């Protein structure tokens, strides 16, 4: 009865044009057939049927016909979904990975329960609240570690450096993965902020960080690093742009099939600095909200964009409640930057293997104008003003990383060395690198000795970054790489030449 009433109601509220009636009739017909199939299967199929699994499979298959970002979120995935949006969860604050006998602490977050309890990378959690993790996968172990902030849990841990087994009592806390991984002054006067995501209230942290750098009295320009920033909250992205443009400026426009999902997003607060020279670093994994920030600052001629073309995700998702604690994340509109560009790639068939924008035919690209009259283009992603490709890694590096051998050797180094130099200056000696090569030769790389010599600078740099994360948390890798980052070097070069900087932004 409930289904019949729902269908009748639809007939009364939808437009009465012939096209609308035809579409609605097809919807009702298809839905009725779908329910009939489920009923027939549940009643007459030769074996017992788990209808819930059939429905879940059919929903996922249906949504795959649309775009990669419209997805069904069942009740059991709600917590993970909320974490993506907020960057917050209740737990001990550590990334884990599965190993024989339990799960290993991969990266503890500084200042959170795991870190405060003295857990370091390589420590192995054997039990949680008396339950063994020997045959438990990473996802199950992670869910057991999570829980309400303030709740306690007991861990049995085998320490990496001593081999001792300890019983620890930890109290879960609200864990917030910060959007800003690292900030500093480069060359004494160039502010650098690595912004990794746009989670709830992240723009507040960005504003605090910018003001802290400005308070030094030394910062004369800024590098905003959005490389591999996968996006997040649109409001946080707008607030970030608002730090550098006048209040009331339209940063992005959403346009959809229904008027309810159309909107203009404007800055609401007074800016922090409308004059400081800015370079925004982007790459092929800068997506969604990070593309809005880069695109708006480019359209306003407010920053020079350096790096490679961005990912090309310009679709707006809204979250709709479905009942039973399930949700639907559905694409309802497209983003348009101030110049009128849509950053969404216009043809999915031209994406690379990683999903980012590939080669776009000229026939699919349109030209637009920035505030100063510079020509910019749509077709997918944001094209940098100054293109700088990152170094291309040798296949041997990918093979070593895929087998997790960088981390495994780094842990042996971590055991043998109580401390290392600061990440910015830490470098392996030739003797230490030769020891790493011997380690690899014992891992079925016997036919690669010449490659290890030829690729020494590359492999040495990758290993140094891995080691630095063990001593200086996740920011260690970034701090180790910064002094030899060719895209950062180009950003510094652009900002160090005011004449060239202004010329790039001029018509």
C-alpha cells in the first residue's frame, strides 16, 4: 500500500508535460519490475536468497553507470564516510598495517593516545581487549581500535626495538587529522603552507597558520602547496580563497539540473592580505575543492599556478538520507570558476590510469578570460601558468615501494639508530646506501646491481624520506624532500623575481 501511495503522489507533483509524464511512467514501470523480480527471487529461487546482498549489488551496479562520485553509503560505512568529510574520529591516532601475528603501528599521529603511550612505528599490537589479532584483517582491527572518545581499551603490544611484550591501557580521544601537514619560512622570507585537505573548520587552521607566518615580520610572499590535495568541503575552500580577495567576492558557482542545487559561493569575511604575492603548487592529484581554490586565484590573477594540470573533478555532491542510517552521495551540480570555466573533465574516456586528466582534444576545449584578460581554458582541471613536471621514477623504485621494502629496511635502520639529523639535512652515507643495496639483493633483486648504481640518487632520496617519517612523523618526509623539490624551486624562482611574477599575471 505504501508503495502505491508513493507512486500516485509522484504523478500529482511532477510536471504535466508529455516528456515528463513519459519519463515518470518509465521510472514507475522500471521500479515496479525491480520489486517484482526481488519478490519472485525471494519466493521461488531454488536456493535461499539474501535479498539485502542482491539489493546492495544492484545499487552499486546502477550507480556505476553514472559518475565515479555518486555512491551508496550503507549503515556500516557511515563512520568511514563521516571521517572523510570531517577528518575526525574516536580512536588512538595511528595508521596501522597487517603483519604476521597482529597489526603493526605504521605512523602514529603526534600528540595522540598511541604517541603519548610511547608506541612507535614498527610496534606490533597483538591483542585488543584480550582478543587476538593474529587472524584479523586491518579493517577489523581498525574498527576495534576506534570508539567513543573517553572510552578505554587494553592493548598487548610487542615493542620493535626491545622485543618486549607490554600491556598498555589507553583512552580514546577525538582524533583530527590536520589539514596542514607542515609550514615554514623558505629562504627566510617565503612562507610555505602544505594544505593536504579541506575538512570541517580547516580554513580556521589555515588562517591561524598564515597569520603566524605573517607575525614573524619576515614573510614577503607565500607558497600554497595543494599537490595531492583531494579536496573536501567547498565552504572551507571558499574561506581559504577569502583570505586573499575582497569580502563578497564570488569564488565559485554551482549549476545543476534543478534550481534547488544552484548557488553562488561568496567570501563572507574580510581578507587577511590582498597584496602578498602567491604561488599555488598543484599536480594531477589536486582535485575538487583544491581545484576551486587554484582556479579562483588564477581567474582573479591573484596567484601564479605552478606544477601540472590538476585532476579535473568539478562535480558537486549532496548527501541525501535514505533511512535506516543509509545515505546517498549524489552528484547534483557542476562547479564553475569565476571566469566561467567548469573544471570537470568533459570526456571520461581521456582520463589517465590514476583517474586524472589525460589528453583533451582541442574540439572539447573552450577559452575564457581572467580578470586581467589572460586566456585560460576548460576541458578538465586547471592548467598551470608555469608547467613543471615532477621527476619520473624508475620502474625499480615502483617495484621496491610496492613490496614495502623501503619501510622494512627503514625499520631496521630505526632500530639501529637512536636519533638522526633534522629531516632538512638528513642524508644517508655511501656505506649506508650500500647496506641497503645488499638488503635488496637478498630480496630477489639479484639481477639489478647495475640499476642500483644508476638510480642511486633516486633510491637514496626515497629511503631517506621513509626513514625521516619514523623519527619526525609524517611531516618528516615532506621536510626531507623540500630542499630538493624541483616544483618548489620553481615557485621560489617565480616569487624571487617580482618583475617576472607580475608579467605572468599581466595580459
